C-alpha cells in the first residue's frame, strides 16, 4: 500500500520547518532566540473584548453548537465595519460570512470555487495558503511575479493569454504578506477592469488592512464600482485586535460566492464558539482606541527595526503597512540564498526570520521579518546582526566546510 496520500503528494515539505527545528533545538539548549519568524501578535487582546467573552461564556447555553456562517449579530457587526471603514454597504444575510480566521475562509473559498484542473492566477511571492488552498482543491496555479504591485498587474493579461484552460480566479493580497506592499484604490480599479475583461472572479485578502503607518489606510477592492459583481474580500480580526488565536475572520462581497462558501462550511463546521463570536462583535462595534494603540506599537517597532538594522549594516526598506518588513539578504550573504542565510542567522546570531523561498520562487534572495518583538529586543537583534555581518567570511567558510563533510 502506498504511504503517500493523493492530496499530501501535492504539498511540498513545509519550507519553514527547518528553521523551526533549529529554533526549537537551540531553545532547548538554553539559547535566547529573538524570533521575527512568525507573524504571531504578541500583544494582549484588549480587555473589554476578553470581558465580553467571559461574560457570555457564563451563559449555560453558550456551549451549544453555533452557526456555521456566523451568528447574526457578528455578521451585522462585520457589515457595519465595512460601512464605517470603507463606505461599502453589505447585506449581512447574503454578503457576509464569518469564518474561523481568514486562512480557513480562504481555504474553503478554494474548495467552493475550484474544480480539478481550474487555473488560478496567484502572486509570487505570496502567503502559502493563497496557492496551496487551491492546490489542495485540485486547482493549478499560474504564478505571476509580484515583487511590486505594478509588476503583478502588468503580467496578468500575459498569464491569461498563456494559460490553458483560461484562468477562473485572480488572487489579490494588499497589504501584502510577505512583501508588505501597499496599493491605492486606482490599483483595484485596474485589477477589477482586468478581471472583468478576462472573465475572472477576484479574491482579495486584506487581513492587514488596519496595520498601516503613514496616514495611508489601505482601501478595499469592494470600493470599486461593480466590484461586488465578481469579487469577495477576506478579512480578519487577528492582527487588528491582537486576536490571532481566537480565529475570527470574514469573507464579504459577491453574494453568489458567499452562498457557495456557506454551503461548503455547512458540511465542515458549526462555526466558532458562540462567546468568541459575541466578543468579536464587541470588538467591531466597540471603541476603536485599541486599534490605534496596536497600530502605534507596530509603527514604533518598524521605526526601531529600520534604524537599528541600518546601523548594523543591513538596509531594510521601510514597510508602509502590515506587521512585516521584506528585506534583501545582506550583500555579504547574498550568494548563500534565503534558506542557508536564515539557518546561519539563527545559529550564529540567535535571530530567527522567515526565508523568502518559503513564499515562492520569486521570494528567493529575501527574508520576511515580523514586527513581533519589542524595541529592546529589536535593538539587541541589530547588535547580533552587526557581528554576524562583520564575521560573514568566517561564518560562511565554516558552513561550507560543514556541508562538505556531511
């Protein structure tokens, strides 16, 4: 009997696992690791949200099955948020689905929309679920280079022309994970026009839409006239309210796509624990000072990272949004590639980052740095990196000797 299951054969080994194993080994040995590798918010969930969870959990009925597409109060809160933030009117009954985080929403959208052999246009580099959600659903990914939004947009028509069968879905993701790119509304207008021209559905991931730094709130694709004819947007409370482990997201927009997702979800889950959904509605409906405070923390960390790493000899572009910085490997380590660089950085400097190759072939030569450590730890990381860069020749020579002997 074959030990490889059909869907598993389509999934490569998890690229980040090598760095994670080294991280776990070094920590077990007592090494202090400054961990920028995972986009896992380290701030506490605002207290009024936690209080609502506790209050609701005391209800004896709270432990019953919930609603797969989300309780009405949460879907209404999500629709109201889109009205306030983007000026987009949504029907909470037909155009809003609450999901178990944006990742689950994206993966189940892929299940709802994809048949075997369907072609999907996906940016590269990209967050892995953007491609592999569709791969697990039987789709074929047409990777389009996306080291800038302009590069991605300019290559979409070419990708359509050279794809057989024609693509059915276009994926957008801004602010971008991993590249931290930001786009304005004109970008979405052009993207929707292209999608309509080529008969494509659009899935836009805006999970980092509230993490921005320069008075530049990211727009929604749904602000474009006629976008709801073909598009849905995937959003999340994870970063906005430091609620990553709560697993609350949403898919909003085109009613036909939302209906398809609701049907798929009805077979797979009963929705999040009801007190979690009630608390999530409280987050969306309540005071938003906490969002401003979380945003300010990320901005302070971003500024500290850019300044301190520059002093260490590593020029990192200033990200306009998201909780990440996307950086070229320092010149001294450029030929090592992102995997070896990331491994050496954690082993020799005690600093963990995510290798760019883990986000697609066009991510090679880069690493993603999460703004998930405080300013003191960021400055300590910069001091470690300065020594790491200064000793590049000896570190690389030792690594190459080790590989030759293995």
